[in-house]
């Protein structure tokens, strides 16, 4: 796939572009002594995992809607999304325009992201319903839109924790003569970051890069700017929800925020990880998916329906179980 480090992809068939995941290796890496206190663990993660190379897009989220929101019991849809809904309750149909298909989905609540992870965990069922077999149990156990659920043991797909996200964004094993370290910016740079249109390796969609209509751009547009693990938009574009509880909400990171305050973007300041209410939805907040690591260079293809999907998810779980038993 994208590189020798590429671990997998989630296929939505012809409904949407595949969602590529890359391996975050170097298990047991040292923590960053300069990490903000909100990053519990300081970026040290004792296991390998996969994480989306990009944020989840409108096209991918529209496919999710069409699979579980024919009757939108828990309000997954927001009319401000770049996704259209036609029909009536019980037979809703969702679509997005070519211009918006590859932009990150925004106007998602924390509960929406958990339901997306549960849907993947359950093999991407297409019942059109939001129930225990599709969105309400799996990686997270939900109770409508109340409470503050945390990741269940045995999750195969999930929303990254602040610690996992921080490592994926800032850690570079080649620093400090190969002993590893952390870059200041999430574009594998310790010296500079420019908020402007796609260009060099230290550019990002932040600080009104698309002023005066500050907005997201298609994921992966900054082809020269990525983290050391090869991830796009870990700084700029949509803010990203994380599954780490904080107070009465959850932490989130990154964004196209129209501000010159670079403290929001660096690895050594807590302002980079503000709290977001679980039910809040806005035009700058989206998410990406993390998953159990599968030995590279295999590609995981989830068919998205019926027995084939269940079998492939099952194979992935078996691989993960075998690897844990060896470790």
C-alpha cells in the first residue's frame, strides 16, 4: 500500500474510498519529559497499533449513515454536515457531493465517533438500525447520549487516546542517534510550521490558511507534510476527537483554528488538548480511527456486509489474539 510500514485498510467497497491505516510501532518508546500533563503517559505506548492515515471523510461517514441511520435514533446526522439527507425516517438516504466527499466529516459528537467505531467492531452491518448489533455496543458501551463511556477491553477499532494520538503525531524513532524523541510540530519538524495552502513539508491548514472562509480541505492534500509515521493532518484541517475523558468531556487535538497561537500546535503545551463536551458538534471537529495492529504488509479488507465482513473481522481478532499470546 502506501509504504513498507503500511499495515492495513478498511474497504467500504464501491460506497467510499478505502480508509488506510498505518502502523505505529516502536512499542515501549520513552515518554516525552516535555509532554503536557494532559498526555497521561507522555507519549509512551507499550504496544503497536494502527491509526488512520487521514481523518474520516464525508464519503466514508455517509456510507456509515446509509448502513445504520435509515431511522436515525440517536441523531448521527447533523444538517450542517457536508452530507445531504433525503427521504423520510425509516428510509433516509445520505449522500455527499464530489467536492465534499474527501473533506473530513465535521459536526460529529463524541457519541457519534464511538458509534462509528462500534459499527466497525461489529463488522459494518447494514441493517439501517442503531442497536446493540450495530452501534450501541462493541468498542464502547453506550447508553443513548448520556454518560462518559470508556474503551472496552478487546476493542479492535477505537478512537485514539490522547497518549496514542500524541505518539503518532510527534514521536520519531530516528531522533537522538536512533534512541527516539519527539518533534515540536506534527509534521516531523522541530523548527517551523507555516499555515498556508499545501506546499512544503512544514505547511498545514491552520491560521486561516484558506481565509477569509476558514475551512477544512480534502484529507491528504498536504502531500509533503506528514508525521514521522506518515500520517496526514495531525496538525491543521479538522480538530480530532480523542477517547480520553477530561472533566465532563473528552480531550481533542489539532484543527484549522483561525489563530496565530502556535501553542495549540506544539508537543509541549497543554493548550493543544482542550476539552470538548460529548454532545457538542461544530464545523471544525472530526476524528480518525485507530485499530489493533496487523502484521505488515497485510491489508485488511472489510466487505461491509453479511458473512464476509464478519469472517474478516474475526480473522483480524484471531491474529491479534495470537500476537498477544506470544508477547
